[in-house]
């Protein structure tokens, strides 16, 4: 006899720039049991002068993962729902039937450089766009990408009928519904930071057709059942926050009094805080604060620090990327055994955005400053982690100044939370304890939003309260390593 279960199962599809995963979460007795059923690599594909994502390959992996998710359940149980989150800003332009009509560029493609230069050259426009959207001028913004596409290929404005950001596109493939989720749309530099709707004046400035978008959908909206996948025919697609950083922040059990810094550490380090209003003054423009909108009326002002992309790209050149946890630990321990770096990299150097050789880009900065080059991979790893720690601390200093808030702790999630050297370097540079959580933040936040929509959990504060009880974490005190 199949067992009748009272637990709720949901699947999170979480796509990161370096890897994707499908996880199953089972909510039972106020506990979330997690199972990673599928993990696969992801990478930017350089073709000639441009950079793209392999969207078809990702879709294949998503389907495989969801089949495995359904198969992983006890007999008779079903996946109640699935939600998709991805990295920010990238999109698919489609016709009215959902057919892709333009290749999906990866955000590191330098096609936006000219647009970025002209934007930052005009402080009046820069301020106007920042005040409207709460998003700083960064090379990767969808606004700049879309402006480049429309300017280079004007016919696209008639060929394409909709712009679906990546979570929207995968939601469409799963459910057949074309929508734009609010959290991912918020990364585009095209939403009005105060109302959460599209900013008409900003769309006009970048020449992007307003008709390409639906009114932004808030998290928790149901999109109907999964289509064309027999194993999931009873599973609902739920629009969770499509931006992986929003999901990761949702999962972080931050103190309700706003004294925690939230740090999601992966390809990027997203260093932020929770606030009831956006930070929009000139100081926030200079500090490149992005005001992430939660859709619940509050904000997460955060700053993008280059993150472990620095290390990932350096590892490629040593042909020594660790695969297993034990290999990562070996590399991090070798770097920890070295003395702390005397001089640090300026991690805000734009040369690190998409260099053909990261090692050369690092060496060039050091040579320019007449500093000694690292000897081997361990020495590069030490330098990168120490420098990222300082990069995190610099952002925290800016957020402290801009918000007038005193922060007491940094809570770190994501792959980088497993890097003891990076956690300690962050604690030392910021002079704050780091609570590093063993938590697939984005996937867990994705599931939290599904469970709330399914009414298995009341709201986010309640989810965070329950999660805290089961969370495995380690504290790094400043000045102890
Ligand atoms: P993204 O979602 O942006 O692809 P992740 O959150 O998956 O990023 O983090 C990936 C990064 O985490 C890797 O680049 C690596 O530096 C780091 N990482 C992953 N596993 C470990 C580990 N066991 N020990 C130390 N660092 C790790
Ligand atoms: C992290 C992230 C970040 C964005 C970047 C494009 O994965 O979503 O928040 O700025 O990717």
C-alpha cells in the first residue's frame, strides 16, 4: 500500500553562473529536509567576440533534475510545486508563441561598455535613472544590454513580442504562462523603485519597448500545472522570487532589528542589509548600492562585490579546480598556512570583469602598483580571499555610513560560506563576527516562498524562525585567524 504522507514536497530549480542544481525540500513538523537530486556545471560560452549562455543545455538539465526530483519521493507522494530562481539580469526575447528570436547573451559580454561609458559620463542622467530605479550603473544591467540589442538590431522591436528574464523563461517552458516576476525584473534597472511597477521614463531612455513586459508579478503567484512532463503532471509552478540573491536573502535568519549584514557569497558577493526604505542619495550612487525590492514593501540595499569569480577564473589557469569538498579544503588550508597578505588587490578594478586571463589581470594590477606577484596557486588564493574580505568590509563601512545603522554581525551563505579563509578574512577586515551558515541559501529561499504560497508556512519571519533551529553554522570572531 502506498504510504499517505502529511509532509509537503517541493522542488527548487536554482541556476547559478557556475553551477545549477535541483533540490527537493520536504516540509514536515516545521523542519525542512533537503535533498540535492541534480547538480550540473554552467559556464559562459564565448563565440567570437560575444558571450552567451547555453539556454537549451540548461533546460535539458532542469528537466532531468525535475524527473529525478519526482522519482526521489516515497511511493504515492507528489511534488506539490516547483519554483525557479537564477542569477540576475539576463533574458530571452521571444515572439508571441514563446519562440526565442534572439540569442541570450551572458552579462559579461562587453557589448554594454559603450552604453555604460556614456551613461556614467552624464551625472544628471545617472542621478535621474538612479532615483527612478534605485539600481546603479553596472556593465551587466539588462537596461544596457537591451539598449545595445535594440540599437544594433532595430528590427528586433517588431520581431520580439516579449522579454522574459531567465526565471520567467523557465517558468514559461514549465507552465506555458509568459509573465515577468518582480524580483528578477528589479535587477534590470527598469523598475520604479518606489512603486515596484515599470519605470516608463527609464524604458524610454534606453529605447526598450514597454509592451515587452507584463506588470511585475509578486512572489507566490501560481502559474498553473507543469505541462509536458508526465512525472510532474500534478505539480504546480509557483512564481517565487526569480532573483537568486532575493531567495538567498529570504533564507538568511537575520535579526528582526536590522543589525545583521547579509552576505551571499558565490560568483558574486552580495553584501547587503534589510531596510524599510531604499537608499537613494548621492552617497548611495557613489557606493553603487542596488536597492533590491522584496515585493513586501521593504528593501535590501546591497552592493555587488566581484566575488569568487576571481578565484574561479584563476583556478582555470592552473587547471586545478577542486571538484570535491575535500579538494576545496586542501586548497583553502594551503592558502591559510601562508602569512596574511601584506598588500591587497583593489577588487573594484574593472579589469577583473571579463579578462581573457584573470591571472594576468591580477598580475597587471600588482605590477602597476610595484608589488610582488604571488608564487603559486595557494598564494593567489590567499591574496584573493584576503582582498575579498576587505572588499566586503568596505561595503559594510559604506552601508553603515549611508544608513546610520550599527551592524553587529555578518551572516554568510552560499558556496563561499564554506571557505574558512574567506570567512575569517571578512571577519578580520570588518571587525565583526561572521556567522557562516551551511545553507544552499537560494534554493532554501526559493522553497520558503513555495511553502508560504502553499500555506504550509505562514510567512517569512515564521519560516526563518523554524529554519534557525535546524541550521548548522560556525562563527568566525575577528582577529582570531
Ligand atoms: P553561484 O550560485 O554563483 O554559481 P555558489 O553559491 O554555488 O555560486 O558558490 C560557488 C563558489 O563556492 C565556488 O566558486 C567556490 O569558490 C565556493 N565553494 C564551493 N564549495 C566549496 C567548498 N567546499 N569549500 C570552499 N569553497 C567552496
Ligand atoms: C548573483 C546575481 C547578482 C547579480 C548577478 C548578475 O548570482 O544574481 O545578484 O547582480 O548575479
